[in-house]
């Protein structure tokens, strides 16, 4: 029998925001009815481009229902970029914790949110360069890699608990083990080749152009690189970002977070003096 917190029980017995929004700005479905867990998430924005309402329909266990309910409560009032910073760990913490064997429910919520944002922005459903590893649950190599890094997973069983990958026919377990070994190797000193200054500058520029600027421009903002000094990236916020009261949050929680994730964990982002 699973040990559930009082908050998990409350959100399971009295789930918030159940249903489907009429004429939503975004909608997404993840999971598989055939294997016991599925979630549909929809949301709508207000005139300030913040999430005014979010609703869900889920087929699954108590943890799946509670995680979906918690997710919709967490993201209300956020901008799309702020919502994208919500992790499965945030969902689990909101509920006071989840059993390890049920953490995949919080991951499913995070995946639904990301796919809903992709739907809103007209982005492709499958992340660029990603390939399906677990056919039973439609889990990609990129999703497995991120779950391993964000949750410090060490075994194939951990990956299954957090993503459900490997929990169906089991044919993908060898592939999951290979991904685990690769991520572990990268985490070791010397696991990743050290970038030269020129390589780092180019990678920062490419990451801003590919991963950061499109999100900012979608909301009327933009960003300009002023200088790169070692691990310091000095930028100027443009457009709506220049006057937004939450620009510092965007700078640290979105721009800096993505550069640390995709380029180097040592990077700091600063706004140029005005």
C-alpha cells in the first residue's frame, strides 16, 4: 500500500479544475490508456498573457489525479515562460511528496504542460533530435535524459518509476541502461570535452537564437547579447521585456537557466547597465 500525504489524498478526493476548457489557447495529451495512465491538459490566457484557467482530464491512479490537480493550481497566474520552469519536483513538493514508484505521475504532468506550450506556440510535438525509446508509453531519449539529470536517477528501475519507460513490454530497458551510462559519464570530471572560449561563445549565441529568443519574441520581447566575458553573459532586454516588472525573473529563471542547462552550469547572466 502506498503512503500518501494528506495533500495528495485531498487533491485525489477533491480534485481542482477537472474538465476541458472551451476554446483553449493550448491543449495536449500524454500517456497511454492502454497502459493505465493518460492526461489531457488545456489552458487559457488572459489579456495580460497569463494563464487565466487550466483544466485537466486524467485516467490513472490517485497520484495521477492529485498531480494533475496540483499542476493546474500551480500554473494559474503564470506566464507561459514561467510555467515552463515548473518541474515534476515542484509538483511533488506541492503535494508534500510522492512515493518513488509514483513519481512518473508528476513527470506526466510536466510533460503535458510542455506539450501544451508547444501546441500554443505551434512547435512540433516531438523535440528536435529526439527519438522514441519506449514505444509502449511514447517516451523519448530526451525525456529520459532530462529525468535522469533533474532527479539524479541511478538505475533503470528509477527511470521506470519516474517516466514509466521500460514499464510495459520491457524491450527498451537495454536502451535505457545505455542512456543512464552516457549521462553518468558526462557528469564525471572530464566526461564532457571542455569548450574553448570561441566554442562557448558560439554555443551561447546559438542557444539564445534557437532556444530563448523565439519564446521572448512570442510575447513581444527580445534579447541582445552585449558582451561575453568568461562565464558572464551580459545582455540587454528589448521590446516588452525591457519594461516588464518581471524581467529579472525572466533573466534568471529562464535565460540563465537555459544557458546553464544547455551550455555550462557556470554561466551567469547579467543585464547591461542602462
